C-alpha cells in the first residue's frame, strides 16, 4: 500500500527544512530592501538573506532548531491512517539521521533526548478526512525560540502600554500588538503571527497555529478579519523593533487571524508567533501510490530567485577583531553597537549545560572563554563530528544562571540572541564580560565560521544540549550588552513600549 508515501514525506521534510517557500522569500526580500544600508537591521537581514541562499544551495537546515514537526494530513475515506502515521514517523527519524532535522524530542521527566525526534507526542500528526480522492500532507517546522513567544490572553485584560483590552476586535488588536511587542528579538523578528479569536485554551492555540499554513499574501474570506489583519500590518511596523530586535522598519511580515466559537464565560485570544525562518510546505499525493503529484506553496518548475544579487555580509572596516581567550581589558573597551569578529576557541552551552554548571565544575577551563548559546545540528563522519547548522538560541532562558556562571568561571563573552535581563547585565558590569547578539536562525551562515570540532563534553544530554568544543574564525556578532551597564535590548524595549502606547491609543 502506498509504496511511495515514505519517500514523498521524507522529501517534504527535507525541502521544508532547507528551502523557504516563495511567499516568505518575497517578504524577506522586501524587508532587506526596506532597511537603510549600514544599519544594524540591514546587517542582520543581509546575513539572514545569505543564510537562506546557503541553505537552499547546500540542502542544509535553514535554522538549527527544526522545532516540533507538525503535520496536517487530509485523506479520502477508507485510507489507512495507522500505516500513514507509521510511515511519517519513519520519515521523521530518517530525516533526523541525515541531519535535516535536529533531534528535538526530549523526555519531559528524565530530560533524555530520544535522538530520532520520536517519542510520546512527537511528531505531531493531525488527520482529517475529506471527500476528495487524493491525499494532502502539510508540514510546519516552528522552532522553540518562537514557540516560547506564543501568547494567550483572557479578555478583558489590562495590558502594559495599552490599557484595557475588551471583548471586541479592538481588544483583539491590542492583544496582537502586545504579543509582537513582548516577543522583541527573542522570536527572531521579523516574524509572522497566527491568531485565533475564541475557542478554549487548547483549541485556540491549535487554530492559531493553523493560520500559519496560509500564505502571507492570502486575504481572509471574512471581511471583518481581513480588515483586522490589514490594520495590524498597517501599524505594527511603527513599533520599530526591527530585525532581531535591533531596531528597524520591519518587525512583522504577516498576520493571519481565524475565529472559533467560545464559551460565554471565556474570551481567549491565542497568538502563535513564527520567526523569519517560516518553514511550511505541503504536497498532494496520489491516493493509490503515495507519489507526489503537486507541491503546495511552491512550483519546482520555477527556478529559485536568490535573495541577494551580490555578496552577503560585507565588512565595513569598523569591525573589531577578537581572539579568544579574552582579557578583561579587551572586553571593557567594547561598547553597545560594536560589531566584533571573533576567532579562537568557543564552547556551546544552553539549558542543560547551564543547569549542570550550577552544581558541577565545568569540563573545560572557561576563564577568558566564550560561551555560545547554541544547540547545533551535528552529524558524525567516521570518528569525527561535523557541525552542519549552528545559529544561536534564545538567551533569556539562561537568565537564572548566567550571572553566577560568569562570576564563578570567568567567562568573558556570552553569545546568543534576544538579549538577557538585569541579573546578567549586572554581572557583565561587575566582572568585565559582554553579551554578543548573533543573528537568530542563521544556522548555515554561522556553521561556516566553525573551522573545527575539537571535542564534546556532556554528550549524555543529547547532541543539542551537549557542550561542543569549537574553533571559529571571524564569527560576527554585535555587542548588545556591554561591561558598562548598557543594554540595547532594554533601551529598545522601552522605546518600542512608548510607540506601542501611541499605536494602541
């Protein structure tokens, strides 16, 4: 039965992970053109555009966080959904083995990574029947960073900078604006939001995520919701949060809203935030063979138009070269806005590593060292490891630990995305360290700055959470929190909060 179904689903997974759909490419190309040359937002978007081209040219994961694979499958009556589920799971495991998906399925009790993206609840597969005679499979890969910026509001509610949001479409608009403002750079802006008005808490979130399967140029069939979507897109970029939360003209590339009936006592607004690496595709399959008859969102017969007409990230001559290990004097000479080119040893460390270091000595000497908030995609070639995707993860999750780790172990530079909070900022100033913001999602771009994998510690945490010992060459990042108490993230959050008050008035 369906001899080609497995291969078709595997091809869908690989293409979704490595090649953005045309509507997203077009929106990002417009975003690149909107930012003045030489600005932080322009530099960030140029790296993003270069990364998109690298991913499709080399069939590499666009972002190292390939998220929770979510499949929406429509089948004709009588189709064997049990067998299809088995084949989808097998295709997910094979794509993981090939390094097209990062192992992201973690036991919530033990913390153990399954290693193949399979486990209770993963991947997510939703089946639905229809009267058509073919099979449709849609897939969205939505990473953990933007998943953490999802939001759900119970109206009426008081919102910072916006006041009361009532059970009206104006109240819904306030909730959407607040969700985008709260995401800042943590969700890898410029992003897109799917929204559900109503439902209960679970159906609201599910329906919000379903809105992300709509194309960015789609016009809502409900004129009231179409007007709301247009209103959001007409005003939200005035927040000037910009790419990566660096400030800029483009903060959101899409807003899609749906509605469900609700209980009289409940009025939920659920917001599913997706990053610029908006990975969703679909295929239509022959119901008797499982072979692909048509792609959704893209036409393989049309050539891919490169994002950039010329070279990507270009040095201005103002970049500061740093060679690790770093001295306090070097770090205190840096200020917010500086672009650094980092070379030398670097160690990855995210959630599990930070928790471990609060109770145990580090497996390496971190004095003067660089700690990279990154969970890379890693493949093994014989006895050697190779990093195939290595962008930054959202740093704020490490806020409870970071200041203490800097104090204990002498870390001089922390690299991540989205910025960190007051405790980390105080530690940077007291101990002479700096926070460097890399460009979220630019997994292929940064993988090419890694010249060697020198070892690995704490591999028992799984490949994304292990501490990888890397050597890098000319790794670019922007100083967004310096050793003098300055934070670009704090400043822009306050400035955009003032704009939010004006927009929501």
